[in-house]
C-alpha cells in the first residue's frame, strides 16, 4: 500500500465520522488559537517596547563622555561626572585621537564626534536662544533621525547648513515684548526656516554685553558681534507638537561647524571649549560627546565595557534592552503555558477519537491483516488521521488567531495608543502549525500501536 492510498483511506475515514471529527478539530482549533494569541501578546509587548527604545536612540549606539574632570559639557551646561571628582583634576578629553582609537575597536562601525554650541537666532522681531549640535553626516542615518522636509546636512564644499527640529519654532520669542507666541497664545511665530532668512550670532557673550552695556561706562561699551546668515537644509519629520528626541535640537555637519567656529573666533577661545591655565585656547577641538555605533546589538555591552575600561563614561540602551527582553521572555513563557493547557486538552480529545475509531473498525483492521497488509501501514494510517486533525485544527486556529489579533490591535489603537499589542510573526505561525500536527500525531501514536498489535483472528471474530 503506497502513501497516497494511506492518505485516501485516512481522509475517507475522517469524513465518515463528520461530527466527531469536527468536534475534535474544534478542540485543536481552540488550543492553537489560545497559544498563538497568548504568545502574540508577549511578542507584541516586546516589539512595542523595542520600538519605543529605538525612538530614544539607536539600539546599537553608545554615548561616550569624558571622565575624570568632574564636569563635562553636555550642551545644556556643565554636568557632574559619575565619580564626583573635582573639576581641577586632569580630564580625559574627547579628541580626534580618541575618535581614531575607537574606530579601530572590534565591532565598531562608526564613531561620530558631537559638538554643541549655543547661538542666538534672529528672524525679524523674533529671537531664539538656540543650541546647535554638530555631528558627522553618517550619524543621521545611523541614529535614524526622522527626515521631513529637505535633506540631512552633509557639509558639502564646507558650507554650514542647519537641520531644524520640528518643535524648535516654539522657542522663538518677540524681542521687543519678550513674549513667546506659542507658550502664551498657542501660536507659532510666522517663520519658515526653509525659506525665511535667519541670522545667527555665535559670540553670545559679546551680544549680551553690547546689549546691556559693560560696567555702565560708555567708554567700555562692547561692539555688537557679527551676524551670519545660514541656510536650512531640512527639518525633522513631525508636526509642531509631535515630540521626538530630535524635536528641540538644531543639527549640522560637525566638520563644517568646526571650520566656521575657527573662522569666526580665530585666535579667541571658542565658547564651551577648555582653555589652558593661562586662559589661551588649545589648538585642537575637544568634543562634548561621541556616538559609537556597533555592528550588532549583542556586541554593545562588550564595546561599552571596553570603552569604560579606557577611563571614559560610556552608556547605552543595552542594559535596558537586556532587562526588558528577559522580562518579556518570562511573560511569553507564562502566556504560552496558559495556551498550552488548551492544546493538551485537545490532544486528549484526539486520543479519545482515535481509540473510538479503532474500536469501531476492529473487524476492518483484522481483514487488512489477514490479507497481508503491512503492520507499519496500519499504524501509519491512524497516525495520518491524527495528523490530519492537527493540520486542519492548526490552519483554522491560525485563521482565528489573526482575526483576534487584528481586533485586539484595533481596540488598542482606538484608544489613541499607537502600539501593536498583538504581533504574530511568520515563524510563530509556522511553528504553531507544525506543533499542532506533531501534537496530533503524538496523541494518535498509542492508539495506532494498539491497532498494529491487534490479533487478526480476534479482530475478525469481533461483532
């Protein structure tokens, strides 16, 4: 008896007992749907958590700060280092030499220096105390900065261009009245960074001194600093109230920024840069931060520990990700175990169905043995029947799972939360189907053994 004959006999036997087969398949359907939906909830929570983490920065990125100097410049001012050491200590600074060293570390794909500079932006009657963050052009892609209008700054031909966050306009105020249109009237100032000319003042100290006077003496009045008009090459994606970690920043290419700062300040100290004990600026530029991108999330901790051992402060999302993955792994196990109970009950139902089938077909089995049918074929016939039940129940259960998953996600999204609570990846669908077939055949194994070992004479005499 060939395999096609076995398939035909197995399917025909199930069709003769439609009601029993239908009820058994229904049990498998409920079991498969329970497991898939339960596990999809854990996977959905994990997926949403990872997406949320990624919105705060690349999961393979490491932030490096100087350590040992007690304070480091973070763009918003000076922050104390983790070890609380004094400011007089010699700091391990972030310079071009360190950038090259980190580039040669294993698993490191990109090292981008970051330099923050405070400027004053002026457009008509509006002003803004603005922070410009310079970084390499490759970092925009690595960090997945959402691109809305225009393009990322690339520093082509050494031209300094700015890339605006989508919420920067909220910080512009009327220089005559001192009022903030957005915070007081919920109205943005009539400024289009992509079209309107905006002037920038880099020497903010000289600007405020010239504005307020110096020591009240006319003879020591500081001349107003020069204003520079810079083009805006693009903007972060999002509306004026769609927050992301990039919304309030203004970005540029770091090489173009450094060249512009050196041209503006010449032999003077650049604001935010350290000076010698004599108050003179260093020839090289020291960075506020370094972005280090690693080839794989699994290697982040290794590289981070290596950088820490060099005496610098390195931080990443690795510990957060690892902790979250562990927690959601436990959740998936618990939810999957709950769903597995339903499939266990379904397996008992399959065993019962197959045992009943053997009792009803005892004479048929005896005749097949007398006619010389291979015992393995008899066993395979009943295993295929059980496998059929698992296959049909698995397919229908998967269809139910996708439907339930869709309903769950729509209900969650209707509450205003943009998240995927139930997520069924392809591997879960394939694995659940294979598992349903396996459970069916395992449940039918012992009944098939009984059919194979049944005595032919006793089976023929059975009424």
